[in-house]
């Protein structure tokens, strides 16, 4: 896709969102079903993913880990956002690799230590890009990719989560 094609594709959406701001608010949804043993079957756009315990918490390593899935969502969103940004501003990216790594202390997850928080202590996001872009162009790519990546912004700014548990007898 080139800059003009992307702008033509997004222009009517931008205009609609300016004229009808409420139409820009979309609810995304993920759904899973309790699986065998300690697992959850999560539907994706293309396949069913069976998630389970990470080996550091007693899992076999044969099922997807939700922590890995979180990092994968970050990589996917950052990669798509990077391509949209570079296309929009005319910076050529010939190829590349995006990597996300996160550090967890499983003492918190397993309740071994109440002082250790549950969750990632930190996440590193790396872009190895094949591009002739100048340092100034890459600074713009970095700024815009971070600004417009939904998963990146959600992780860095946080979001409130409402939970509800419903039982049936």
C-alpha cells in the first residue's frame, strides 16, 4: 500500500468521525471458554487458541501463555501501526522484525511473596528495521508509532477494568 491509497482509504472514516464523533467509539470483544484441566479456549479472528499455565507456574509449555499473548498483541499492534505511520509519512521500510520481551517474577503469581507484584515488571519493545530513513525520520516514526499504537498506549497509560462474576445454579 502506498501513501495515497492509505489516505484515500482513511479519509472517509476521518470525515465521518469528525462529523459523527460517536461513530468512532467501537467496542472490541474477546471471548473464551473454560477448557480441560487448567485452560481457556480463546477465539481469535482465524483460529481457536488454547491457553494454559506457563511452565514457571506448573504448566507443560504445550499451551499458549497469556503473558506471551499480551506481548504478541503488543508486537502485532506496533507492527501494524509502524507500517501505517511510515506509509502515511512516506518513509520506506523494506522489512524488519519487532520483538517484545517482558520480565515477570512468578513469586507474586504463585503467592510465594505478597511483596512481589503480579504482572510484568517491565517490557522492552524493539524494532529492527531495514530502512534508509534518516535519524529525523526515524524519530518521527518512533513518536507516531508510540502515539497511535493502541496496545502500547493501553499498557503505558493503564486502563480501568470492570469485572463481573455471574453464576447459574
